[in-house]
């Protein structure tokens, strides 16, 4: 998709203090602005921007610590933070195994990020308009219907 065309590997980033660094060896297959209340509370911002790569294409170095919480669907979501500065770096959901969600604010080149979608617009902050995106969902969309 053209929105992701600017994010070509290697895609790198780091935390605020530089103790945690990552590299993605494949381009992202999705990007998102999440407006859910959990992301708002965890970030202190009206939404969080992230992109997804396969776990096989993701590597990091440095000491992290996990924060675990349930998703709306009941899956455990683990967010990895820098153990030194506390920056939120990346997250995994038990409901989407094999995917790593990386927070766009940690990118070495954040100008390459473009969101394909907005999710949880039903919970979006009232004081700011959501950024334009190709796809917009009131909640987290489910997987495509494989039956039909």
C-alpha cells in the first residue's frame, strides 16, 4: 500500500535514552492510529501511532520490562518498555501471534510513517480530530471473514 511505501528496511528506532534499539528487516504490513482508552492512558496522549511487522523480521537489543493487560477481546497484550527510561517501545497481542506492533514515535525516521487506519474511534478524544486515514473503525476490526 502506498502509505507504507516510505518505510523501507532496515527500519530502525530507539527509546529516549538510547538503551533499547531495534531493527526491522522487512517492511510493515499495517499501520494504525489507536484511539482506545488504554492507549490514551498508557501514553498520556489522545492516540498512539504504530506499525506492524512479523516477529521474524524484528530484533532488538537492550533491557526491557513487560507491562501486561487484557485487550477488549480478552487477549493478553504485552507492551515492552525500556527498563532505564520507561519509553513504550513495542507490543504483542496473544490475539495476533507472530505480529510485533512498534510505536512510531520511536522511529529513527518518523517522517516515513503514515497511518493506514484509525481504530477505536468510538473512544477518540473529543478535543482533537483524528488524522486522515484510508480505513476508519469504531473499534478494533476483527480478522477477515474466512467463510465467505
